[in-house]
């Protein structure tokens, strides 16, 4: 018994030390889960531990997105997607870099044939296909594939010193994971064209003004704010959250008429769920809703 108490005391000490080293995590209790990853760290956050945080962890390469790192993100998303206790996922980096793009050193020897035959970058799309809400919490550089990774997420929060850019043009190539497509849909042709053709970076305030990020917060509060957002989403029915996410994403894939029809039919479909019934009944009865994800 004394031995077990000692193990628990040691574990608590470890968690407190982690929080002390990462002040942005300190205000909320973090449960550091054991992981065997090389390029990322994963943790469960929030009072109910229902917000998963994936931290890119290649500091020496400014979190450049090598194949191994993308594979680790994908494996982790597969796991979280199946885990009913996870309501939202955060992808973040370090204070200096969210991610400085695809790994140029890894990519440098690639050939045209190799890109085509290996369908290079195809596995990056896993993030955009995740059924659960993903929040990008961007501090520092989000360049090239880093900016594209953030845009694959559903919501972007930025630290006040974040910098976004598509600098591929300076490398003799073009964005390959959505920079010319998602960015254009989000900020419009003129801004996207300027960013892609010059390679110039924009700061967090400009990104917010353009609608690329939904909120700018002090850098050291970024993850805490993103966790709060994840927790808020987690108070709703996960079933309905998923339908809502699909409906918003449909706006990017269809004409307005098709999108409106998709939305209307999805709205109708919510009337087949227990959670729609519970949500409206709870409102009428002036009590909090107790969603069951059915
Ligand atoms: N790939 C591989 N390594 C990278 C990298 C990248 N994208 N970005 C930074 N690094 C490495 C550097 O090579 C350096 O490593 P060494 O110490 O071993 O030389 C280390 O990270 C630190 O970088 P810097 O010394 O350059 O740091 P800095 O503070 O002076 O500059 C920076 C920071 C402005 C972000 C600069 O590193 C930079 O311009 N990086 C490249 C950004 C870029 O071009 N991204 C687009 C990549 S292509 C792409 O993403 C294609 C796509 O669409 C998918």
C-alpha cells in the first residue's frame, strides 16, 4: 500500500513539474499520457480530460513536417476518432514554431516520378478528414505546410506573435497541401495571390483581420484558450457536433443551392435523434441538457 502511495505521489510530482516547465499549461490540470512517439507529444486536457492535445515536437527543425511526423499525427487521429471520451482535438507546436513547413531536407532529393508514384502529401489529408473538431493553436511560424496544416483544422487560434506564410515560391515550387486552394477560399484571391506569389509572411493581427484565424490571444495563454474552446464544444452532443462540422465543410465543396439543401436535410435529420429532443426539452424545462450522443 505504501508502495502504491509512493508511485501516485511521484506521478503527481511529475505532472506538477511538467506544468511548471510549460506555464501555458499550468492554469488547467494536464494529464500527461505516456506516448512512444518520436516527433509529437500527446496529452489529455480539460477538467473532464476530453480535449486531446497533440504537440508537434521537433524543436531543432522548427517542427518541419517530415513523413514520420505526419504518420504519427495520423496514427493518433485514428485513435482519438474512435475514442468516445474525446470531444475535440488540438494541434499545436512550440512558442517559436507551429511548423515551418514540409521538411525541405527530406523533400530535397525527391523526383517527379517519386512524387507521382508515392502520391506525395496524400497522407496529409487525414487531418482534414477527421470527424471530430480539430483546433489549430498556432504560436510562432506557420509556414508552407505548417500554414496548410493549420488550415486543414476546423478553427485556428493564434498567439499574438504567430506568423503565417506560403513561402514555397522561394524554393522553386508551389504550395502542395492546400495553400493555393484553402487559403484562397478563406482570404480571397488578392490576399492569397499576394501571399503565394511573394512568399511574404503575415502576422497574427493581419491573419485575424483576413478571417484566417478566429482569435488572437497572448502567446502564453494560447493552449489554455484552445482547451477552453474544446471544452465548450465538448458540452454539446458529439453526434450533433459531427453533423454540424460536416455541414460547414460542405460549404466548401458544393454550390450554394446544394449546400443549403444538404444543410436543410441534415437539420431535418437531427429530429431523428434523442439529443435534439433532449436539447429542446431541456430548454423548455429550463434545465441543462443531458446529451447522450444518440
Ligand atoms: N524543413 C527542414 N528544416 C527546416 C525547415 C523546413 N521547412 N525550416 C527550418 N528548418 C531547420 C533549419 O534548416 C535549421 O536547421 P539546422 O540548424 O540544422 O540548419 C533549423 O530548422 C532552424 O532554422 P533556421 O536556422 O532557419 O531558423 P531561423 O529562426 O533563422 O528562421 C524560418 C526561421 C524563417 C522559419 C526559416 O527556418 C525558414 O525559412 N524555414 C523554411 C520555411 C519554408 O520555406 N517552408 C516551406 C516548406 S515547403 C512546403 O511546406 C511545401 C508544402 O506545401 C507542403
